[in-house]
C-alpha cells in the first residue's frame, strides 16, 4: 500500500477529517492527502508545525523526558494530531473541531506502523 493510500484510509475512517500528511522535520513534504478543502494553507501549516515540533523535541531531549510520540494542537476551528514516525519524519491529521479526534488519534497511531513499513 502506498503512503497516499495509507493517508486516504485514515481520512476515510475519521469523521471530520480534512487532510493528512507526512513531512520531514526540515519542512519537506513526503506525502499528503486532502479530503476536504478548508480555509487554511496546508503547506504553510505543515512547515510551521515542523518548526514547532523541532523545538518541542529539542526541549524534551534537554529535560530528558523520553522520546516524543504524539502532539495534539487544538484551535477554535481544527485539531491537529501529530504522530512521530522516526527521527526524520512525522505524520499529521487535521480534523474539524466537531470531528472525532479520538478516532483520529487511534487511526494515526495504528497506521503509523504501516507508514514505517512503507518507509523502510
């Protein structure tokens, strides 16, 4: 199954899902899938989140809390669930505020195993 297929399977199984992507910490997109267009710029969002994740990861390393696994950022319009895939890549799922964030977290976690297999 291709990376895009994995992302599409996540999107189709989560109510309120808008988009999913896999990106490197340096801001280079690896794969993306957009189910529903929204007012946000996916490219800008993914690059900005990559920068934020690098800082979170650095902070966690400094205080020695273990490895970063997941981050959820909620705003008045969307929730973004980010799952760390490896030292270079992360996957993110963008969900409407009224969407099923619990299911989104579960599917992103579950499918991260498939993504890791595709990337190896």
